[in-house]
């Protein structure tokens, strides 16, 4: 069980503050609180907004007053237990790494003291918890980036980053859903649209979901991009466990990861229209694979396996927590 503090956020919202350090435990408490208040709603509450360390409760003060709201919130969340581990949704995001798609991949590799293929293998090697959404519609702040890939932001931010760009900024990684300025190091790009206002569910994922980056070739990128444009692409979502990160190491795993559409059992795959993997999409031949994917396979054969990484943000890195929102 855990407590929380309630602070005022203007005349029509309150914040439930569960801590001041980014961690999976704090995120689990926030998700548990949101799920509880959604399952047993309070009359007058309009919206629940999860963040790194708090849950904002937006309400209509003409329907429910502050005192009544806070009393009900405390009563409903008494004995709250964090939601951690167990089954969760994993959204697969195809990414073409390096080259024109990822101009900063070499810089990240140099800073980490490793090869570009090792960066790709590590970055795509496990699932990332979405701590919160912010900055732009569909911009997911992800927890669990391997410490070896922590890289300082650009000294001078770019004035424009393309939609779908996948970057690393400090201790975090994420996807730019729209064209915007930004200072993160761009290591790849996805043809998938994390945010599409014309889609029934405009944002592809939610806080509490996980993202899994799947390396693809430039040819696969073009094919998926065409399918996304025509509305025939489907985003694959699978069930996973937070306590079992995906290994990225053996040649077989790397080869499968480079497929534009990963295989998964029929009983744990869920499809969302107009966003990701299509069962009819052809697999790339080894001759078609991008240099990054080829290098990943070679590296996998040489090194056997990349060490398993715990998908939990480092709770003791307060400086990184303080500037986590900067992009």
C-alpha cells in the first residue's frame, strides 16, 4: 500500500502526487489509481491525466466541489497497491535505423564506445514502458533505456525533426509523432503514425502500455509507408510481461526482428487498423537487409547474446529525472 499527496491545480483540477522520482513502482501506483477511478467514477470528474509521478484529476466544480472530490478520492484509493508485472499490451513499432533515417546513430555509438549494430541490438532488445504522454500528441516518454545508450542531447537543437523520428535524449528514448523542433539524437525512423487525428483512436498507445522497436530495412520502410498512406496497414499488438524483457542477441532472433511483420501466436495478437504490420507483407531477403540489420546479425553471431536489461528507469538518477521532459 502507498499514500499520496493532493495538491491544487487551478480551479478545476487536483494532482495526486505519488512521489518525486521516476520509477516503475510510482508508475504502477499511478496506473492503479487511474484504473480504480475509471472503474468506479466520481460524478463530476471529466478526465484523468497520468504523468511521471502524479495523476491529474480534472473535474467540473459546478458538479462536485473540492472538499467532496478529495474526500471521495481518498476513500476510493485507500489501500491502493501498485500495478506492476503481469500481462500488458506491447505495441510493435517498425524502425529503420541509421543512414538518412537515423543521422545521429554514429554519434550515439561513438559516445557509448560500441558499434552501430550493437546500439541497434540493445535499443530494439526489450520493451519500453510508456510512463506518460506529453510535449506533442502521441509523444511517449519511455522508461527503461539501457544505461549504455544514455547520450547527451544536441548542443544546438534542430529546427525540424521529421514525423516518426526515433531519438535518444539523455536517459530516455522516444518517437516524434509530428514534425517539430527537437534536440534528441535521431537514430532511426518509423513509417507508423503514432498520432493520426483521422483515426478512430488518434493516439496509437496509452500510458502504461509498452513499445517494442522492430528493425526493418529501407525497402520495408517504403512498403509500410505506402500501406499507411492507403489505410491498409495494421499495427500489431501482443501480450507481454514487464518482468521478461525481449532478448536481442542470437542470429535467429535478430533475423526475426528484421522482418517487417514479426510472427506471433494467433491467441495473443491484437490488431489496430491503419497503423502497423500486415500479414501479407513479404519478408526481406538477407540481400535486401539494411546495413544495420546485417551488422546486427553478424554481431549476434559473434557475441551470442546481448545481456538482458531490466525495463525499469533508474530511480536514483535525480538529475536525469529533473530534465526528463526536455526534448
